[in-house]
C-alpha cells in the first residue's frame, strides 16, 4: 500500500494496524520526518517513509490511499501528482481510496455576502477605493454556508472515478431550474467522497461539519432568476506555471446572460500597472 501526502502518517498507521504487510508513506514536506519518528515510537515496522515530489517505489502497490482533497477538492494542488503516481505504481485492478469524488454546488441567495464584498465600492472614510472595488469579487473565499443562505436544490457538477480519471484538471458543469424567483449572488461549491462501497461522506453545507469548508464563487452584480429559467454553472480549476496554488474560473449563465469570472485576471491587471514606489528623501 502507498499513502500519498501522508503528512503526520495517520492513514499509514491505520493501514499498518489493519494488517498491511508493507506501507510506503510519501510526502514532500519535512513533516514526514516527524511521522517517521512517530512510527518508530509506536513500533510500526511495516512502514517505509519516502520524502520528495517525484518518488519511485520499490514495487507496485495494490492500494493507493491519499487525503489529497482541499476545500472543493482542488483547493490544494495534489490531484495531478496523485494521478501520475497511480499510473506508474498502482497494480492493474488496484484500489484507490477515495475511489470517487462527486462535485456539488448551490446558488447563493444571501445579499449580506454581496454587501460585504462591496465594501470598497462605498467609498469608506470618504476615500475613492475604485482600483480595489472589484478585487473582492475575484477571490474565492472558503466559508461554512448555512442552508438559509442557499437557494433550494443542489447542482450536480460531475464525478471523478479515481481509478480511471486522467491527470488533467476537469471542467465541472451542471444545470439548475429554479422553482421561484430569487436573486443570486454567487455559487457555493463542495465535494462528496466515496471511500469504498459502503463508506462515504459529504463536505456540503447540509451535511455534518468537517474540516473542509465550501468555496464561495461570487459574482460582481446580483442576477435575478425566474421560475423555469435555464441556469447553468461551470467551475474550472486551472494551473499556472510557477504558481504553488491552483486558480479558478467560474461561470453563471441565466438564459441569454452569462457572467464569466476568474481569480487571476484582476491580479494580472494590478501587476501590469505596478510602478516603483518613490522613497521619501532623508
């Protein structure tokens, strides 16, 4: 068995307790050295610790387990390296844990969230913050939504079968038909994880709380939806060369109106206008 992104080693320890003959615990963080010491202190002799990003295993494995998911699964950039490790070292017919990740979303109907993001539009303290006014709407904060903040119904955005999916980041898409008129201020996204045939959990706002939050994808101006409207949601994680974190694109389409957002364009816009700050002479 291999434990990718083992961190403190807890999943590796559980595997050893459950009778795994060999466990390869893998992580690129120095925390793996502390995990190794914990293993020695607890006589987990079946464990081998491998530190680094491009790891070669001594042999193929029957099980590959990984707690790779960040908020909305992709908030941490571990997905592509995990799939590359799977393709190289998981035996044919081997088991992935989790075995399936399902993506969900709901439309956000809480105007207070929009008001919070509109702070710089209101000229606080009489200062014109217009260069920053749209910045907040290009962010993807994590938060724990209550049911009252969301419109009824979930939007299914697709699934990843972890044993067969490609390493390419997916485009997540789904549709929604409103039953009543409402204002929409953004999208909330989360994931459900199927660990095995009988074990699964949700990180959604209507499920018991976990350490995973939902991700808020805001829009700069509210949209009114009417009963029977054609509403489509699209969310896409993407990578930028040299960046440590993933970025996001998101789209809300209501009938013939489409709003496209991302969390990178505004940053690039600011950087294109960077000027050296003159120092004050002594």
